[in-house]
């Protein structure tokens, strides 16, 4: 009987080492090249991914579902409104059942605690598709996109402009792993919470009251919507608070001349980003969105099969 590999989950960005991420990026390059050349690659034939959604999604569902099909497997969509999870079934019980009927699980939910509890009782790898606290698959794609366009991110400066949300928290964890710097600028009252970001004494980020100062000399400027899912009741209040935190052409001009702009989408032109920026020459948002597909394929392959030697 073959020896079973230990289960590895991806619940926060810091769950994997820099060496593991560099392996994933190598695999991503190869897997993406196969996709672009219309070459069939089915390492996950007869494997099943269960996708559990408590929060709605476009890119997360499409990238995981299409990715699993492209790897030869099957993806099953579960919404908590349509399952026993939405009717009070304990997370621990659901994890026991779902993980006995599938090979890998992706969960997009509100509380990080929910996904941690599920993973503790799962017999298969669990991937965080987004929680209130973290969005590790997004930053996996973002860093790969930066490397694809500009080379290594080590020692570079990322400017985060806007809300200190789950994406911001994950950038801060990634800075620890890859040894780069994050300049964070948020309106008063929306600053980074070190405990929520999973940071305990770090020299990889600096906070700025002035967003223009945060963007000065940055290699990458990135932002997100001002009102994340679950905070809709605060929308008007947030619009007023964030009015001076729009990434516009003036802000991009104070960054490095070859600085990139990223946004995890969906975007609201005229709010967190000006149309001339997101649709301009420094924007790589469409590559960034596509790379969710390819990096997640590499991630699922790794969690299920371990390291595979990439053909030269």
C-alpha cells in the first residue's frame, strides 16, 4: 500500500515557505505555457475539488473550477445557502463528510476561524479562497505576476493604498516570506491591526498618513475596493473617509517610472482607482486576474501530488 503524504493546507500565506513558493512559481510558468500552447496536461485525472462558497465570487469560482477541469479533475460547487452548512451543521462534521468524498477543498467564507476549524477535521488539503482576514491565493497570483513582468520581488517596495483589509494583511505576510517592503497608507481609523495581519514585530512595512508619500519610489502600487464584502452598511461613510486615497495618475507619477499597478478586482473606476490608471500602460490587472488560474493549478497539483520535476 503506498505511503500517504502528510496533509498540507494553504490557509494563510505564511503556511508555505519561500522555497515552496519558488517551486510553485516554476510550476506555474510551465503549466501556463502548456495552457497557452493548447497542450493537454491532466495530472489530477479522477480527482475531485469541492468548492464551498459562503461569500459570492467571480474570479475565485471561475479560476478554481476551470483550473481543476484543465488539470483533468472535477470541481463541485457548494453554496452554504443550498447545503446543510447553511442550516447549522457543525463545521467539524461537514469537514469529516466532505473530505471523505473529495480529494481537495477550497473554502471562501467570512471568518478565518471557520476555515481553520474545517482544516483541523479534514482528511484532505484545504485552500483558503478568501476570508475576512486573508486572501492568500490572490497574493500568490500577484507576486507571480510581478515576477513575470519585473523579475524578483525581493528588496522591492509595494505601496498599498486604501483599506487595511484581507488583501493588505496578506501582502504583509508575503513581505516577511519574500523579504520586500510594504508601504501602507489608510485613512485614520482604518489602519493595519498587527494581530489581524498575523504580524508580531516586523521591519518589512511602514505606515504613512499621506498616500502620496507611501507611493513615492514604489515598484508596485496596489489597492482594493473601499468597501469589502460584508461591510456594505458602511459604504457612504467609507466613501467620505477614503476620498483622498484614490490611486490616480499623480500618484503613479511619484512611484518609480516602471512601477506596475495592480488591483484584485472588481474595481470601481472613479473611486479607489482612476480609469486612466487601471486602463493605462502600467496596469497589469488582466494578467493578474488570469494568473489566479495558473498559480492555483500549480498550488492544487502541489498539495495533492507533492513536488514534480519540471521539464527543461
